[in-house]
């Protein structure tokens, strides 16, 4: 797999993190309005820096066990979010994503999730991609429903965040379901590109 990786969606670009992304990352993971939907509490600038440094380091490992990428607008390449698919079992991956609050409602999360899921099936050749979502995160539940994920059930007390245990609703999509859906609609046009 070429490093650095760059994936082009319809509305966003997914690219490798750089050390210049720390302040943009802090806008996301330091915002209580965003992290209330994530699996961890808001983080400090030092923690944002450690997150970015860790992502940069892990992206260069071989074999790579996750694809944790910055979400950017194609016109300026500045980070507005992040998306991740991490290997979890045999030909399986876990999907996660977050977008800065000031960029909500513009289709960026949907395009990032679609682009990364398409990459997981077409390039990584996974069989299954799952997403665990907090029950109150109706926007994210709507997103995975729109992408063709199936609700599997509830993981009780799945994560400890914001001072209490929280359930997660588990969704998944299988490779043949994804291929059938996007072959019919032709709407997943992900391009994987190497280089900066």
C-alpha cells in the first residue's frame, strides 16, 4: 500500500495526518459538543498532539493495522475531521469518524464514511465493516442507514465516556451488500491515490 495514502470522495479528501494538523484536531477532540458522541472525553492540546503523532507513526508501520485519515475539503486540504477503519478480526474492520461542529450538516461525514468503506471493500478486500454508535447520535445513525448498514443490536455499557457508561448500537455492512448497492446506484466513486 502506497504511503502517503490519499482518497478522493465526492465532497472530501481523506489524507494522511501531518504534524501541522494538531490545532485542527483540537477543534474536534477538544470540543465537548463533538466528543459527547465519541467514545472518549474531550482532550487537551497535548493529547491532540499525541494523537496526531501516534497516527503518523502507525501509518508508516508494516503491515498497517488501521487507516486513520484526516478529512479535508479538496479546495484547501485543511483538516475538518477524521475517519478510521481499523482491522478487527478476519477480513473485518471497524469504522469511525468525526467532523468539526462548524462543518456539520454539509455531507462531509457521509462522504468520508462512504469513501473509507468503499476503500475497505474494494482495496483492502474486507468482508465486513461495522460501526458502533451511541444511541443519542441520531445524525450518525441516519448516516449509516443511508449508506446501507444493517442494525445488529445494542452493545450494553460499551464505552465509558463523560463520566458514565454508554451503550452503543452496532451496525454493519457486508462486502456483497455494499457491492450490490453501489453497483446499482453507481454513487461510490472513490479513487485511491498515492503521494501527497
